[in-house]
């Protein structure tokens, strides 16, 4: 094995069943504590593993591993930074046949690793350290997770071609839904223009598809050392997502996946986590998926992924299938208090730093003012806005694609008009013409699907700014002023009067509620603006109107 990072990731889990944390599954709070305590000044993304030997699990003491060194931090003492290349010997010391400590001998000193035997298999530790010090010639630190968009363009090309092969193998065509998903993925991967052209040509030339096994060879050849498993899991996720979008959600019926399992080389447990992640992503677009539900769902996903050893970072290596980049997904998870879970910098790009600050302020007063319902969806709203942005960027790119194909189409038509006698040339040009027309039709169809997605997502985002159930008394109080009376009927027109039964002990009451009408989703932006104008969720306006309403009731 040529890469020490790969070796350590594979072997270090043997040190402990519960106290070893392998990147990217190192809890952010524990990782931050360890970086300070161990006095590690490198890139946090280069840390391979952390063995936590603290009683309360803070991560302040133990062993930290990178591609260059192991750091031993004993309790209440300074850390020892030990480079692998300096190690000359490693010895386990036994007391009554029980491994009690490990001594690491370097060119300059001896370091005794004590009081860690209850947390660590010392025999395995000796084996690992001896191997890395004797069998490797190069010791380099490297990022443990690299987003797909930052990888080699040749890798991205093979990755997308495999997906295109799958779409053709399913039913011999790429329909507009499949094409829309592929265009979204292309945008998230940040392809160069020439790569986009090559993918576009490949997409509309079914007679020229390459063998899937050859494409896997090309993919594997260009994977960064140590990233093979994560890339393969990511590819499986994108394949399954497109299959789910257009075919059955039964993986047993997904023939392309079953036929190429040996090439993907991933476990059943990885597939189970992929399906759970996709279901979680899809729920983000559901109406009643509140911030609390979203947080609970991602925590459950994270826990299940960690339990079976599937790196969650691999699932989101190409971003979220609903339309967020890897960086955007990282920032979104950071909003939920799960920063660092993907092993990427949560401050990198994506949704941005601003949203990480104090979402949901005025928590103590929001129940009084009625803003609680809307604030329950604040993080979801920000994530949906990121989806809208990514989809709009994709549509913008598709417009360029349409212009490109139109130009090629005009060129072909021009050539046909110049040929009259050469039947073979005319036949070839006619085939090109039909292909380019199909390409134009396909791209336009994908754009139509993405436009619908933008409008639907905008509608959902705007709906989150409107109360599901209207407080009629509050509306009347806020629109009592002459300049705001016009908003009363406008807002009320978006709500339907419904009767519900409230059972309290043996007493049943019929309560009338004004519930939002979902069929007017396209107009929710105007409704949200109206609520903002009258100050429906503004603390000072609400308190003032409620007070005024109460006083008017007293003196009426």
C-alpha cells in the first residue's frame, strides 16, 4: 500500500470498539477540543483519527493520527508530537500477561504511553506504529474528504458518463426528468465549459456510448489517493437518485446497479444509508418538515451512518440531490448544530456565514407574538433558498447550452442546403440534424422541469413566511388603520375557513380556523409581502396592536 493515509484509516478502527473516531466521523466539538489540547497547528481536515482517553469523552487526551505523525496527549501534561519517520522501535510492556503500556523509541527519546490500556488495544497499536515506521517511505498529510467539484475533470467526466449509461440502459432514452437531474449534477460539480460540451455530445449519441467497465477504469485512475470508497458511494447515491426520480424505488429492480455492484464495490449497509439519506433530502421539500424534524432526521442519519461505518461525507460528496452543493450542505448542517459532520469546512462557501449567526432570535417572546410557527421553518427556508439559487444557476447554464446547440443546428442546415448530389453526405448531415433537434428538444424539456422546480420551491419557501393558521383577531388589529385596511381582505382571501373538533376530557368543542389555501402557491410571495407590510411577525407591531385591541375592548 503506497498511501499511509489509506492504511491508517483502514487499520486504526482495530484500536478500539468505541473510543476511536475516524475522519470524517469525528464530532466537531470533540475535534476542536483535541486540536487545542494536542497543540495541532495543521489543517483540521488532515486529521485521520482521534483516540479519546478522557473519562467524560471531551477529546482533550489520547492519541491523534495524521499522515505525518502521531500525537500523544497524557492527562494534565504537554503533548508529544512523534513523527513516524523518527520512530526506530515500538514495544508493548506487559504486567502479568496484560498489556499495560507502549514505549515508542525515536532517534532522540523514549516516550511511554501510559494509562491508555483500558481505551486502546495496545498490541494493535504496536503493530500499526511498527508498520508505518518501517514500510512507508513517504509521510504526507492530506485532506480526508475532498468534494467532488474539486477533483480532476477527467474523473467528473467518467462519473457523469457512467450515469448517462445507466439512463440509457434503463429504457434506451434519457427523458426530461433524467436530463434535468443530470444538468443539476453537472452544475453542482462545477464542470469546465469543454467538459460540458463533451458530456452534452455524449448524452445525445446513444450509438457511441463507452463500456461501463472502461468508464470505471477511467474513474478509478483519476481518484485522489484515499478517496476511492467515498467517490464510489457518491456515485451510487447519484445513480439511485436518478433511478428513484423516474423508475421504481425498489433497489432489487434497479438492474444497472445490481449488474455493476462489483465495480462500485460498496456494501449493503452503504446502500441502506444512501437510501435513508435520499429520503431525508426529499423530506426537506415536504410541507410539515420543520427545523426540529430536520435536525432530528439528520442526527438519526448521522448516527446510523457512523454505526455501520459509512462516511456521511461520501453521501454528500457531490452535494444534496435536491440541489445544494457540498459546501452548501455543510453550511446547512452547521445551522442545525451539526457543523463538521461532513469533514468539510462549514465556513467555506455555500449558504454562508451570516445564516450561522443567531437564527431564531427573540425565542422568549415569539410564543407571545405568534411568530413561533414561522421561526420553526427559518433554517429550512434558508436551505430552500440555496436550492433555488443552484437551480437558477443550472437554468442559466442550460440557456447557454440551447444557444450552442442552435448554432450547431444552423450550421448543419446551412451545409445541407449546399449539398444536392452527394447522397451519402446528405444522409450523414440528416442524421446530425435529427440528433441536434433531439438534443435541443431534450435540453428544452430539462429546462422546463427545472423551471417548475424553481417555482415550486419558491412557493414552498414563500409559504414558510406565512402562517398556516391565520390569527383573525391579530389580522383585524393590525389592519385597523386606514392605510392598512386594504390588506385585510387580500390576506383573508388566501385562507379557507375550516371547522375542527377539539376534544378536552369529555367536552367536545367545534373550533373555526382559517387555514392557508395551498392551491394559491404561486401567489405566496405577494402574501408574504403583505404580512411583512402589516407587521404580522414584527414584535413591536404585534404587541402594539394587541395592546390597542385590548384597550379598545375595555372602553368600547
